[in-house]
C-alpha cells in the first residue's frame, strides 16, 4: 500500500529496481553515507506511514468494503520480509498483470471518491486478483501531490471537527463532574452541620444527669425542628429549581429560534444586514455630529449660565444685605415705636402735672409776714411742748419699769 502512495509513475519493473538496489548495496559505502541513507529511509518510512494512515482513513470513511483483506496482505508482507529481494521482486512481477485491475484502480483517482463515493464499482474489488484471500498490489498510476493535498486537508478538517466535538463533550463532562463535586461538598457540609447540631443540642445539652439518659422529648423536638428546617430548604430549592427550569426552557427556545433563523438565512440576508448596519452607522455618525454640536452649545450655555449665575449671586448678596438692613430698620422702628409710646405717656403725665402746677400757681396767694411770724412762733411752741411731753413720757416709762421690777421682787419674796 505504501509503494503506490508515493512518487510518480515508473516505467521500470519492481524486479529491475530490486536488482539495482542489491547491486548498489553490494558496493562498499562509508559509515556517513550509510547513516544518511538509513535516516533518509526512516524519513521515507515515516512519510509513507502517514500517507498510508491517511489513505486508510479516507477508504474507511468513503468505502469501508475496500479494506477487506488488507490486514491479510500486511501479514503476508511481514512474512515475506525475510525473503530475498529477488524472490519478492519475482513474486510481485508475476502478480503484476493480476493486480493492475485490483486495488490500484481504486486509489488512482481519490477525487472521484470525494465527488461520488457511491459510484465506485464493486466490480473492481470482485475482479481483483486474490492469493489465499489477500489482495496483491501491482504497479499502476500513483496519487499525485494535489490529490494527496486534498486528502490531507479533508482529513485535517474532519480531525479538527472531531477534536472540537470531543473538546465540547469533555467541557460538558467537566462541568457536570464539577457540579457533582459541588453538590457533594454542599451535602457534606450540611451533614457535618447537622451532626454538630445534633451532638450539641441532643447529646451534650439534652443529657439528663439525674436520670442518666437523654429524654425522648428532646430527641422528638430536635427531629421536628430539623424536619421543619429541611422542609423550608426543600421549598427554597424547589422554587429555585423551577426558576432555573423556566430559564432553561426559555433559553432553549431562544436557541431553537436562532437555529431556525440561521437555517433560513441566505447570503441576501447578510447583504441586507450589512446595508442596514451601514445605514445605522451613518445615522450614528450623524447623531454623533449632532451630539458634538449639542456639546458645543451646552458648553456655551454653561459659560453664559456661569456668568449669569455669578451676577445673580452678587445680586442675591446685595439683596440679602438689603433684607438684613430692612430687618434691622424694622427692629429699630419697633423699638422707636415703643419708646414713642413711653414718651407719649410721660408727656401726658407731665402735661397733667403742668396743668396742676398752673392751677396751683393761679390759685396760690402770698400770705402776710406777721401771719407767717405768728405761725412760725406757734410752730416753735408746739415743738417745745412736744419735746416736753416726750421727756415726761420717757420719765414715766422709767418709773414704770422700776415699779415692775419691785413688783416682781416682792412676788418672788412672797413665794
């Protein structure tokens, strides 16, 4: 299989080539040349192995029935590798006529496999020469470089697609396993919390030292409360699960709609979308220009607003000063009004006194001097008599006090 997948057509037979190779190997060569030839042969073997693998993949993908008997041929070649090159060449040469219509006729045109694999005739396989159930390959047209490039490109695309599918599947599996690990972690945490709570409330706090046991009421109460908490958590989880299910169904519907839309899309739709995008971009540019103009207008308006705001602040300051002075003047006016009322009352009282003084002055008459002298003498006499009477009263009080003392002494003596 590897011989017919590399190199151009050859006019020489395998027998002549094998004889020339034996004669060439019979000559003496240096170690460097031998090492170089060995390396070249290894590289050719590696390239031929890759080509054989790609051809096998292509045949298995397009016509798996063509691979019947290939393993037997490989086993036969393995058994024959210990024989001499001459015997192999003669064997191959003897089978040349029978193998020209065999498998080589199938692999000479892989482009036909790609175009219409169903048209490959099964007559070719049936008519291929078989020795002990093994297909023998002869000399025939080889696969050119362009066809090999097409095969490699196709297999690479298929391999990349398979790798992408495997990557997506692995990502899903990884996410699923990660979710399972998170769920197990949450369950482990809940179990540990429940165990610690049970030990604290039932075993430690619920132990009855007198009866040396745990009462059943504590156990029943703990289980009842734990069941209530579990029911509330289950309700929350159910609500959350229903919400997630609704979101999942909604997203699934959106994905389905998008998939249907993507299937119904054509090149015209993309052109239409491109035109609409261009129109939207033009509208956006126009709106951006308007926005820049509006920004300029806004800047001018802000500048004018700042100027007017500064003037207004000055006017407000002047107005506040005026209002403050008005308030002070009003306070002064109220104080002056109060003082006015007080002064008015005082003026009225003074006017009344003035009227009284005027009346007294009008009614006052100057007395005679002799009357005044007589009155003064009488007053002096009265003052003298008052003084004498006061002295007499003082003497009588002293006498009364002495009599009281004597009376008290007499009374005390008599007692």
